[in-house]
C-alpha cells in the first residue's frame, strides 16, 4: 500500500472493500460535516486524493475485475491500476484506451477523460465507458449508463470526481496485440529543429492506427536530444510499413522501434516516474506546431534544468470524431497536448524547476487552443477548470447542483454547484 504523505494527515482513512463500505463512508462523513478526499490509484499530481484533518475514502483495495470476452466488456472496480486492468484484459487479447504509466489508477484517469496509445484508434477511455455504479453525496448507489441516469452518465465521462464516488466501471474492449510495433527514434539536438518539422508533417498525416509523441529530453550526461516515439495499433507488418518514413528520416542516433507486447509497452514509461521524486507540469493543447512554436520550444528548452522534459503528446483521430456535446471533454479538435515536465529530488530546487515549467507554459500560450486536459491540471483555479470544459461547463454546473448541491465532493478539479 502506498504511504500517505507526512505533510498532510487525514483524521481517518477508510479502506473500502466494496460499494457498501463506500456508502457507509459517505454517510459517516456527511453526518459529521467532514471534508472528504477520494483516493483510487493515488497518482494525481494535484494531490487531491488526500486531505488534512478530513476523511480519505480509499478505494485502492477494490480490485475485482470480470472480463467477458464474448461481449468484449470488462467490469472493473475503482481500485485497479492500469497495469492490473491491462493484464486482465490482455489475457483475452483485448484492451481499451488506458494511460502510459502502469501504476496510474483507472478511476481518476477515466473520470477525467483518459489518453493513451489506443486513443487515436478507439477514442478516450471515457468514450469506451458503457456504465458505472456510483455512490452520490446523499449515500445512494446508482447505476448510470446511456439508458439509466443518462445525465449522470454524461457527467462521469470527463467531469471528474464531482458527482459521486464511482465504485465500478464497465468498459467496451477491442482486440489489441498482444504484439504491437512500437518504440522511439532519437535525434541529436543539433538537428532538432528539422526533426521537429518532420514530426509535424509526419504526425499530421498519420492514420488512426499510428500514434506519434515527441519530446525534448536530456540524458543523465546533460546531452540533449529530440525523441519521437511511435506505436502502431494493428499487425506488426503493417506497423513496419507505417513507421518506415520515420525510421528513414535523417540520421537518428538511436532507433529502438520493434515488436513489443502491449502490456510491456504500457509500462515502458514507469521508470521515468517513480513515486517519491518531485514533479511539476503544466499543460495546454495545440492544434498545430508552427515554425514559430518550434523556435519558441527550442529556445525555452535551452534553459531547462537537468531532468526536465518537454512533451508533445499526439491526440486527434477517433478522439476528434466524437461530438463535443456527447461528453464533458471538449478538447476534441486539439492535435497535440504540449507540456513541460520538471522532475527533481531536492526540495531546495522546487522554485527553479517550477519556474522553468511555468515560464515555458507562458511562452507557449500564444500557440495554444486555450484548452487543457482536466487530469493535467494542478491547483490552478476556477478559470482553468472552466478552460478544461469550455462550452460544456454550464451543463456540468447544472448537473453538480442536481447531484451534489452542497459541494460535498470538492477535492477535485472542482465544478461549483452555481455559476
Ligand atoms: C506519471 C503520470 C503519468 C500519467 N499518464 C497519463 C496518461 O497517459 N493518460 C492520462 O489520461 N492521464 C495520465 N496521467 C494523469 C492521470 O490520469 C491522473 O493523475 C488521474 O487522476 C490518476 O488517477 P488515480 O485514480 O490514480 O488518482 P487519485 O489521485 O487516486 O485520484 C485523483 C482524483 O480523481 C478523483 N477520483 C479518483 N477515483 C475516483 C472515484 N472512484 N470516484 C470519484 N472520484 C474519483 C478524485 O477527485 C481524486 O482526487 C498521468 C499522471 C501521472 C502522475
């Protein structure tokens, strides 16, 4: 079990074994007017899954999962990590969109939207949600789907933990792998400007099967590189053909593209984000990567502290074809999520690392859509929560006032019950 922070001490942590425990925990906290935090995977960098002096409703022991391979459906409890979910579904050759770090919780990820390698082919995680069981602020256990409590079902597909505690998620699955073609090519920093232009052209023409992320990175030696990572959702041979232009481009200093089991790919980033280090990032969406944006990114990365990355995560594809009104998630027309990530260890370096990421974010603002992924928000205030939900925000406020009029669930990217 991951330890709780020593800087924040809840009055009580309630480890739930199922929905009945969650109902009791909600009723207990409400009757005593206690602050409530909800913890599933405990992975959110905003730290909203813990609170000082209040109640933490901890779902991390709720790990049942049933996979129905014939109907291609998985029913999963809220305490599962992505790694546990992927392992269970891949044992049937199936998967649905999940993130890129195996110890992220499925709960927080799904409720905020959910990006991952399958996103361009099959949509966001929340686009693959078919129903939930949810405990509301008044202690009722409701089922929400397209046909039952449809308004609530709309809200949980991107609106975060604002409307209740989801105890079980039901997902649509797709045949995936088990072997896929994936990996990355690394270019010397001297060639980064041209390689970024190539990335822009290649990624903008990519099919839904091909997902291309990019990053400016620094090796432990201090040497900088431009990295392009690719993943093809389909037969490995088709993937080889699809990524050939990437492998043929320029003179990469390293080419690590090859067949890899999907489950292994899903935990390939884990080593970069161990628990216990210090992290800060600040994200915004982009519709295109202009030449000016490339120049700005390179100039800003020149001052990056060691250990910092600048990530461009490709979205689009199937994500973009879901109508905006269908779920709370509005950033459907974005093609890249752009975010600087600072990683460090010494608390004495906090200010320098946070400043660098914020300065880079500010510099990139003119190139952004103004939108942001709710799961990439820290404690950034109501304006940024509104930016995450855009035109869907008023509908979320109305839903919040129906299901949680006292804002009982408020340690989240909070939607207040009144405008
Ligand atoms: C290293 C790293 C990599 C990441 N990669 C990705 C990625 O590839 N794709 C992506 O989409 N996101 C990614 N994220 C963001 C991730 O989706 C969010 O941090 C998400 O909130 C984590 O969910 P959790 O259950 O682990 O979080 P927790 O910290 O347990 O919960 C976060 C918040 O979600 C709400 N919540 C959680 N469970 C429930 C529930 N059952 N019912 C109601 N509310 C609930 C609560 O408000 C809680 O405060 C990444 C984050 C990190 C730190």
